[in-house]
């Protein structure tokens, strides 16, 4: 666990201050359950102001929608308890499904909240329908008060805007990319570390999207320059895709034709020197002239079609040089966009901002929604059968736990930790209620006795490694204390029943996850790999028109999801990481073939269409996990046809085909191939690609 810094201490003080402010105002206003205001302040507090605002907006929205649904269900089914509980369970399952489908988009938080808020408000309201409206309004007021206090404190006490974090992250990501370029072109990095660096860089680039979204909530200049920020993110994704492609080809050249790599080394060294500078983000006439000279040298070294026919190895050289040229041009655009975003000066953009795309896991969302529904129904049946007065709390918390942990790879383990933390919070609550609170009087003394617990809790909450683990400890303590203006819990038997109901609801969630979701990370990785194959199938069959930037964005999202789950020390998972990166390159080459096929001779165009269809069926079989009943895609036949019916676009089509064959040959296990690919004799000699 990382050591806390002054930032975590400041965050803890701010969070505790916001919670106490919300609690104090709730007491002054004589709200029925002030503890909800305090709990909400803890829930929405985040280190970055934009995150607080975004979470607050969607929490208010989710609370209001959940309250309205609760009132609708109470109005319709209060006199038919079984029907009320069934419809409530279906509502919670639907909201869980939608939240998991949206994944970590800000809207997913509001969606899941709409589900379990309906239970938190609806079940007590159904037990006393005449007070339903007052109860719903009271919860909304208390939650809104907590949100307002947390937002106010985050804005005025040592605020840290998301735009500052975005700018720092952009510079850190670009600096890491520059170091990676230098290490890659010089061959100064071991393969395992190169893969680890790729994983970190991809994660950083994907994280920029969330920071960009949060920045629009707290920084007007970023909101006004929204297209610039999206263009910058798109260009960084493009650069990353180019670097992955260049590295793959350099590794291939190093393993097969070292002479060609040595011939390229002067150009590669110049590229490395260009990025190995202290003033990485500075642009001046001298540097621009050096870049243009390098681009001219690269253009002069690009092999022609005749060179590629005489020497197939020069196809790889051509690919490296063209990608290096594209990378230099992309870096130039990145610097211009960075300057516009950081300075706040407007920039004329000649094209629409690229749209980002996230992958959606429908299967996981359906399973998650089903588990939430089943958990609520099971605990409801137990409540009705047992007649336990506190059973309603078990129903509520079974829905809560199955909703908030539904998207995790191993929710049963997380729910078990939630149960342990809640048990500790119950013990702490008992100490406060029956040993400490009877000895104090007034709000200042209440603040002083809560401070020793919540100050360390806030520090742990801000640490990446421990925040999610300790969250239930502090939040459930607030729930169990039940702070109010009128009464303090003094009935030990009632407290035990309340705590037991809370623990029983969480235990029901653990049981549901153990029974209905016994699969862990490996299942998630297999589903993501299926998604990769589905994207490649869609590209090959041209089932829908796919923008290159959207494809790259979704693929990098999948790649990041796999990279964050695998163990880089395991050789089989290293092969998985390299295979999924190669899938990105295959996708780009399929897009290239689709864009240039109309420029080819009709016979060559027909050959390309046939190859694309064969690729589509191959990826479809891989996606479905079924053995292929047809021969693997015959790229060699298409290469021969291209050479027999040449046109100005032949060289680009040939380059793309050989690149796909090279990818298949180097990652046969990942792409389900038993035999190596060979180049046709028309390209000089039968040789592996």
C-alpha cells in the first residue's frame, strides 16, 4: 500500500469537514435522518473537483429517479406486497444491467443508484404508505444537502481541478511515449519490460478520457475547448497505435533480417534523438527544420513496388518507414493541440472531433442484472417466510451489494470484504452508541469523538490501493449510528437486530455471487477476447461502417481491460497480450484494404473481397469458439492476383496483405492457425512472412 502524502491528509480533512457541515445543517433543519446527509458527503467526496461535481449530478439524478420509482411502486402495489417486491427486484435488476453495460461512464453511477434508491425509499414507504411522499422527500433533501456540502468544500478548500490533472496526465503520457520511442528504436529495452511499458502507456491514454470528461464539469476553458481536448485524445490514440505497429515490425525485422535493421539504424537513431530532449514540448524553426529533413530522408528510403517484389523483406522496411513518417506528423499535431488546450487559445480545426467508443459487455450486464434480481427476490422470500421485523433491511442491502459490485471480475471476494468491514463497523458502532455517546453532549463533542475514526478513514479512502476496501467501514458506521435530532440508539437488542439485518443482506449478496458467478478473471478475459474477434469480423464483413478512430478507441479499451487483468510474468499471458496488440494492427490493415479496394483492377478487387470474406469467417469461428470448417484465409493467392493486375494502389494493398500474413504467422496460437504463412514465389521466393 502506498504511503499517504499531504494530498491524502488534506482530502481527509476536507471530506470530514464536509460531512460534519452536512450533519450540522441537517440537525438545524430538523431533518428526520441527518445521518443520510453525512453519509452522502462521504460518498460523493473525491480528490478532484470535477469528479465531485460529476458524481454529485448523477447522484442527484439517480436519487430523484429512484424516489419517483419508489413512489410509483408504492402507489401501485402497496396493498400487494409480493407483487411490490417482484417489481422492485426487476427494477433493481434493470438498473444494474444498464449500469454494468455503461461500465465506468459517469452515467452508470446514476443508473445503479436509481435501482437501489428505490429499495431504500420504497420498502420503508410501502410499510407505511401514508408517509411515503414525506419519506421520499426527506431522503432527497438529506442526500441533496450532503451533495451540496461536499461540492462546496471541494470548490473552496484547496481545490484541485480535473483540468490540472488532465494537463499533468497529458504531459506525463507524452513524456512516457517519447521515452518509449527512444528505447524502442535503439533496441535498449528487454521484451518483458517493453510489454509492461506498453501496458502502462495504454492505461494512461485510456484514463485521459475520464479526466477529459471530468474537466468539462469544473473548468470552463476545457468545456469551451471540448473539440480540442477530444482531438488531442484522438491524436494520442493514433500515436499509440502507430508506435505499437512500428515496434511489432522492428521486432520482426530484428529476428529475421538484421541486415535491413542495421541499414535503418541511422534513421531510427535520428528519430530517437528527436524525442530524447529536455524541451520535448517546445517547437521552433530549428526543430521543425530537423523534423522536415528527417521526413525527407524517410521518404527517400521507402522501397518501391519493384523493390518489394525483388526482396520481400523490404515490405517490412516500407511499413516501418511509413509509420515513422505518420508518427512524426501525428506528434506535430499533438504539440499544436496541446498548446491550444493549455493556453486557452482557440485553434482552427479542419475536421470533426473524433468520437471515442467503449466496448459494452452485454453478457456480463445480463448476468449482473439477473443476480441483483435473484438476490432481492430470495431475501424477500426469507423476510416474508420468517416474519422478521428487520428483514426489510436485509432485502435493501442485498440489492445494494449486488448492484454496486456487479461489474467486478470477482464480486464474491469483494462482497466478502464488504461483509468483514461491515462487521468491524458494527463493533465500532456499538462502542460509540453504548460507551461513548452517553458521555457526551452537544455537536462539538460529537465532532471530537468522530474525528479520531474518520480522519484516518479519509486518508485510507484517498489511497488507490485501500480506498475501495475500507469504504464500507466508514459508510456503514454512519448507517448504524443512525444519528438524529430526536433519539439515540439505546436499545441493545434493537441495535443487534439492525446490525444483523445489514450483515444478513450483505451475506445474501456474497452467497448469490458464489452460486451464480463462480467464474473469475479468466472468464472475463475470454469474453474480451471474443469481443476482439467480433470487432475484426465486423471489419472484414463490413457489416457496418466503422470509423478508424472509433475502432482504435474501442480496441484500446479492450486491450487495456485485458492488460489490467493478466499476469505479465506468465508466458501464456504474455502471448495473450502480444496477440491482442496484433489484432489491433490486423484491424488497421483490414480498414486499409477496404479503403483502397475500389482503386484496384477489377480482378484484384475481387481477390481482395474474397480474402476479406475468408478473414470474416475465420474471425467469426474464433469468436464462437468453433473449429474452422474451411481453410485459413489464402492471402498468397490474393498477393499473386495483385501482382498480375497492377495499379497505382497495388503497393498499398500488397503491404496490407503481407502485414496481415505476418501477424498471423507470428501469433498463430492466438489466431487459431496451425501452419505458418508463406509468401508466394512471385515475391522472390517462398518465405515466411
